[in-house]
C-alpha cells in the first residue's frame, strides 16, 4: 500500500505545517529580522560585528542582503546565533499537500478522459457526462500513479 504510506506522510506534514499558517504572520520587517532583533536587543552594529567576528562595515551589507532576500542561509544562521536566536526555515505550501495532489490528479484525469471522450465522439460512441465524477475517481484510483503526477505542466 505505497499510496497509503505516501498519503499518511503528506497528512503528517500538512499537520506539522498547519500552525505556520497564515504565513503572512512571518513576513519580515521592512529592514529584515536581523536588524529588527538587533535593534530590539539594543545591540550596536559594532557589537554585533564583534560577535560575528566581521568588520563593522560588513554588518550593514549583511542586514541589507537579508532585507532584499539575497542572504545565504549559512550567513543568516550565523547572524541568528550571534543574536542568541534560532533560525527557523520552512517551506509552507499555499494549500495542503494532500489537496494539491488530489487537485493535480483530478486535472490530469479530466484531461485524459476528455481525450478519450473526444475520440469516442468522433466514432459516434459518445458516453455523455453521466457519472463523470465516478469515472474521474476510478481513473485516478486505477490508472494514475502518484509519481507521474508532476511529469508535465
């Protein structure tokens, strides 16, 4: 039951990520987290530079690189440690992972079944839209493989 194992793993990950939503709660301050935390602690740039073993001039570049999104994770981790903080890094899906997989499977099933319906219509063997949802679910269950859901766009 590999499908069930994958589904359970997705559900567990969805559960772990749920507390991070809405993700806009974690939007960084305009000057970045490093500057906000440093200012909140009352730490000067010179003091921060000393804790990082860098030149004081480099503090401004570090803070600007964080604010504009170009900072490296290892640099951000070092800055967090110098501020006695923990760097928390996560990717938060816009929708649940389980929902994204179901939506993608349904989209592919509808596309593939649409091709079959078109061919059958050309051959005067049209099935109509009766039981479309049941056919889609059967196609997803019996034909689609999860590993193939993301092969094409």
